[in-house]
């Protein structure tokens, strides 16, 4: 992330906030499963397979939905080329809107939650370098590792502020999750319309910033 230009730090923090918001709502609705944190779902799936819990089909469906979202986002990004960022974000916005509409119109919103996982998978295609994800915006383990590593470098006399973007990214996800957990008890799945609006704003930001070459350092 340190090789990205500063405007991308802001976009990345916004996307992490969006992911935290959506994931908190999904977590509360699902009672312990996630729509963006697939390590947690994989552990839950394994525990259920071992006979210590229920929800094998749902956990597997969420993981499969997330992977399919990554595939869809990657394909859209390939087609869009230099306009990959706004194109992928437009897909994320569409998927979030569809998930919200399905979730608020049906009494059993399982399909909506899988669609949320699809959207979160697609979101990870916004930042790429060499065809691979360069900034993960829906999971924070790697970000926290890099935060700690760069704090160690700073304490040893290296660059003083290289850790700051990673802290910003983590803080964005936590802030978004706090917002999602605050609004869900009041509004239920209707709170997801806020995520749709935020995704639309992030899409517009990415479009106005221009093609990939103007965003990323070489």
C-alpha cells in the first residue's frame, strides 16, 4: 500500500469502512458468520463439518459466493482496463443494491446475504498490481502484520510514517463496523441502503480520479 498515491489511501480506507459496515450487519443477521471475512467462515465450516456446530450449507455458500464475487470482479476489471476501479465499484454498488432489495422484500434473506458476500468478493479487485490484489480491503490480518512490521522499522530508525496507511485502513474497517452494528438494530437490513449510497459515492470518486495510470505509481 505504501507504493500507492495518497488519494488511493483515502479510497482504500473508504472501501474498508464499507466492508466493515456490511460485514457487521451480516454478522449480526447471521449470528456469527460473515459476508466478507472468509477466514472466520472457513473455521466455522470446519467446526461444523467436525460435528460441533450447524450451518454447513450456509457457511459453504458464503465462501462460494465470495469466491464467485472475486471472479466476477476480476472479469469486469479485465474488460474495463484502465477504468478498472470505477467499473469494479459499479459492480459492487449493483450487487449491494440487489442484495438490499432482496433482503428487504423477502422474509428469509439468505440469498441476500450470499449476494453481500458476492459484493465483498468483487470489492477486492479494486486494487491490483501485476494481476494480483495489492491492497486487501475486506480483511485485516495482513494489514495488521504490515502495520507491526513498519512500526518496528520506524522504531529502528527507518521511515517514520510508513505504518500510517495500514493504521488508516484498519481504522476504516473498525469505524464502518461500529456504524453497521449501530444502525442494524434500528433499521434491520434497510441499513444496507447506506452501504449502497456509500458504494455509489466511492464509484464516482474513482471515476473522477481518472484511469489507473493517474492513480498508481509505476
